[in-house]
C-alpha cells in the first residue's frame, strides 16, 4: 500500500496497481476499459483482504449494478497507479464504493468513479443484508 498524505482524508484506503504492457492502446495510453479494471481490482482486493469476501464459496456475493468513470488524464505503461477507495454510501443491501486513480507522483486524479454492489444470496441471487462482518469493516472506508 502506498500512502498519499494530501489525499488520505478523502480516501481512507490506498493501493498501488502496476500498469501492464497490454493495458496500453494504439494511442500509447491506458485504454479506458482498463480504468474500470483498476476500479474492480482495488474494490475486490479490499473486499477479500479486509471485508471477508470469499469469492469462491461464500454464501453472499456482491453484484455490480452500476458503475461510472470520469476521465481527467491519461495513464500509461510503464507506470504505477495509486488507487484510493472509500465507501460513499452503505445501505441495507448495497454499497457504493468510490474510487480515485492517480498516476504515481500526481496530486490530481487521472480518473474518479464508483461501483455499486448489491449483496445477494449466491444461489437465489436475491438481495440480502450486507453481511455483519463486511458492514463492520466498511466503517474504515467511511469518511463522514
């Protein structure tokens, strides 16, 4: 994890993602679809390591029902991306994860956006309450 002191208050969790050669498109910058992949990577990594997500065998899973990205600057290979994460809203069965992507060394975000997960029973795919362990862990991502 890399800390970006001037941004820590806005996004309580930071992770570093290394760009890959295959992320670049023919224009020499990271293709827009990869920004969503970076969003998914920081959210899912946090869910597995801090939120207790068991993607293979857990009874409850999160399904993405909404995502959005606002592009502000190009990222490229080779490079490192600092990904900030916070919980924008925690509801009964859903969570809005908000993400900021920064090129390493840049105070300005290259992109900001969000994912909304609805938590559902793995078998029935019907909404369930956000699991208690995850809800407790989400407190660390809330910013008031």
